[in-house]
């Protein structure tokens, strides 16, 4: 609870601050801004929310300057970058775990392959199932159903937003800050603050700049 | 890890990193930077077109 509260509290602070910084300093580089949000905000839900806010803010500022971008590109950049981080964290953690248990801290107990399945986050199966069903609806059914799919996804998006708000609300309700403070929350928060604002967001900005500077979303016709 | 464990761990003196841990951190950082350079090179020679 302590660590999840810490991550969520910082994610909320980041969602409130970083999109406005992106609008002020990166509005001429919309995809750098999108990638930066994906790299800097820790939790997936907050990163996507931050990407959405950044897209709205930057598109509004660009529109005021007479540039009208196609919607969706900044948010898609944030989401793609975030998902790639998740995938690579998983792969890297697995490799390090394998090296540690098989070459460094070799105990009499050998981890079995079944351990992978036991630790596998099963909700991923839900993602795969929804993706497979959506793909089948889009390409394996009648053109009428495929045409209705974007509207159906839009309807489902309402639930995404509701559950996202409920997640933050639940953690807020369950977080007893007085108790957290007594348990060393302040010290952990200080370490997190220094590493986040002193290191993570700058490295994220550098990497985003290296890969996305000069790449602009297509203009709306 | 329970919250009591975490509280105790926060109060405990800092443990120095083991040589093998330093080696793993070094390799992780080195590989990360090496792959970053490779990706930057690919990005430079095969730029994205939207």
C-alpha cells in the first residue's frame, strides 16, 4: 500500500504539472511531448491520461497559431512508448531473474517453468482476448459490423475513463497519510522526488528529443 | 514485504552493493546505452515518415 500510494500520489502530481510544461515548452514538437509524457509518468493509466491532456493542450495552442493537427497522434505516441517500456521491463526483469537464480545465487531449489505461469499477470489474457475479438470483428465479419467498430470502441472508452477515475479514487480513500508518514513515507517520497525530477524526466526528455524531434503529426485536411 | 518490514528496512543502515550487483548494474547500463546508440543510428539512417 505504501509504495502504490507513493507512485499514485506522484503520478497525480505529474499529470497535473507535466502536460502544462509540455504545452509551454514543447508545443512545436508535439510527438516529443507525447513520448516524454509516456517516459516520465510512472503508472500506465496516469501516463495515458497525461498523454490525453497533453494532446488537448498542444492541439489547442497549435490551433491558436493556425496549425490544425490530426487528433490521436500525441496520445498514440504516449501509449506506444509506455507499452514498450512495460514490455522491456518485463523482458529485462526476466533475464536478470534468470541470471541471478541460475548463475549467482544458486540454491538447491530450482525455479520451475511453471513459476512463469504462476507469476504471470492473468489480466493480460483479457487484453489478448479483447484484441482477438476486436480483430475478428474488424476483419472476419461483415463490413457493416467492421464499420460500427470504432463507435463501439468509443462507447467502451467511457468505461475506461470511469474505472480509471475509480482507481485513483479508491487509492485516495484507502491512503491514510498520517499512517503513511509514520511508516517512512516522507523519506521514500524524498528519494522518489529527487530521482524523478532530478533524473527521470530529463533522461526521458533527452530520449524523446533524440527520436521524435522534427517529426510532426499529419495536418487535418 | 509487509509494512513493518519496510519500516524496519528504512531505519536499517545502508548496505553496500555486492560486487556482483555492481557488475549487473554496470552491464545493464552499458547494454542500455549501447542499444540506445544503435537505435539512434537506425533512426538517423531510416527516418520515420508520417
